[in-house]
């Protein structure tokens, strides 16, 4: 059955956006930190000591503000977030760095973290506020490596098709801060960490590359992943040499790590919002990971499987997909997922009126101003009607341009949080 492109879907598109925003609101970083500290306050410094606070990530300003409100006495505070995040951070030194590709400002930010923590004594207390994006924001190259080496490595990783856990395992092995490095720098001061998870499954070793937990793997495993992805020869020689050298032994150090927000919590909030809006809501999967093409197929299959006469329904997913870059266009995993869903629905129409949203909870999808996309049964045709070649744009990984032509970009602005991605597919019976 083919549905007319003229069937209105504005109500479903608006509802999908509101459900997505409810998921984002559930990950409000200030509220999450405040709730955690209500439950268990931060430890006080010893005699003559001070509290050293460092916030790293897309949610850093809000997390820092909430933490500073709970700290009495002498303190030093450093807040590092991504460029384009205009949130203020009173009471702390605020630095902005490049994301997703590390830059010179990030290198300076990494040095600032080392300078803040290296003088810490046993009487000090270190508070680490960690959120998604932190991996790229504070590059602190391992001995013998340069920022240029790390930038080249990161670019190779972003186009490799490796998942976020594998990428973070590799990043940890070329950094002084990742994979527990922050703990080693801060020693002997004890460290309390409040963590907003952007990693599916909430493995603390993978969030911002795990600065306050043990590493995900070893140098040998990092090298094997690069070789398995076929990009070993693409990374700098200095990186290959570093990974080929045995790692020095280091003592095991533990922090008081507390997770204060996650994708799963936001997904539950999305379901409640969908039910409040009158939809029969179901979380299809809380682990939508892997290749974006397979993820789009999964969304289409779930929507197509609904009986034509089923009541208004909300299907929900949470996760973080990956894109293998084959072209030179601009976009992100959420925009490409939405565009691929539009193409699949054009090839095999869904026998209901529908709208599908894929969005990053941080409000930024790739190097664009969009959080993702909202598509419907007319999206693929609208690209052509606007003068674009939808198939060619998709082949060039130019989902941003394609969705711009069809009027399907999801733009929220920076949200100040990051708990990975949310997908919402709403549908209702087609008119007779």
C-alpha cells in the first residue's frame, strides 16, 4: 500500500519532537548532580586541604554549577566543555575545546587539568564531573606523541566503523588522562566522580574514555583493533610505535564513581511522555548499536510490522550507531539514520501514517548544528522536489544537505547534556 505524500504528519512530527525533548530533560545534568549530592554529600578536605573540582564534557557547566553549590571552604574549579556551548560557569575557570576532533585549545585544556591536579595532597579532595564528549576535549598525549598524532588517530577512528567502546579503548592507550589517568595524576588525593553516561550499557570505563576508572584494554588490544579495522597503516607512525612498546606497570587506584544519569533513564522518560500524549508506547530496544544502515532497517521493520488498524503507537529506541564514511558530505549518525529510514520507507511504504525521529541528546549530530532528523513518508520525494539527488547525497554521506532540502532537520541547540541517542517512531492508522 502506498500512502499519499499529501497526508499531513505535522501532529506526529510535533509529538515526536516533544517526546524526544522529554528524554533530554530527564538527563538534566544539574538536577542529576544535585540529586546525587542530596543522597550522599561530597567528602570534606582534611586539615589545610582544599577541594579541587574538574568538570569535563558537554554537560560540564551545569554539572559544575550544581557541585559548586554544595562545596564549602577553599576550592579550585576548572570547567572544560565544547566550543559552541555558551553556558556560563560562575565560580570556575571555563575553557572551550574542539569536538569531535581534538584541537590546540583542547591540548591547553588537558594541560590545565594536569596543572590543577598534580599538586594535590592527601588532605585535598578531588571531584571529577564527567559527561559525554570528554574524550576529545582534553587531549593529553602520552609521552612521545603530539597533538597532531592524536588528531590524525581520531580522524581515522571516526571513519573506521568501530563502535564507541573500541574507539575509547584505543584513545585510552595514547593519553595521560584517560583510562584512569586522572586518578594517577591526582594521587594521593582521593577522587569522587559523578558521571553522566553517554555509553550504552553504562560501562564507566568507556564514558569520556574512563578518566577515573581502569582502562578498557591494553596497548596490544588497541593495536589489534586498528589492524582489524584496516586502518593500522593510516595512523601516525609514532602511534604505532607507542602501541608496540610494552606498557609500564602502574598501581591499581580506585575512585568513588557514581553514575547520575543515563540513556536508559531518558528512554523511560520518553515512554512516559508518549503515553501521556495518547500513544501506546513500547521500548523496542535500549541497545540500538552497530551500523546505521542496519539500525534504519530495524526501525522500518518494526513500524511495518504494526497492523494497519493498530491504535496510535510510539516505538522507542536508545543507543548509539556508527557510520562508515565513504563520501565527503556532512552529517552525523542520527541524520544518516533518518535519511536511510526515509529511503527504506520509499522503497517499501509503511501502511500507516508515520513520522520517525533520530536525535542526539546533546543537540549536536556530527559537525553540524542539527541534533538529527525527523522524517515521514514524503521525505525522500521532497528531496528530489527541492532539486536534490537523494540517493547521491546519501552515497556521499551528505545527510545534512539532504534533510535540509526536505525540511527534516531536527535542530534543538546545545542541550547541555549527553546520554547518547534516542529514536522515536510514531504512527497511526491511515485515513480511509
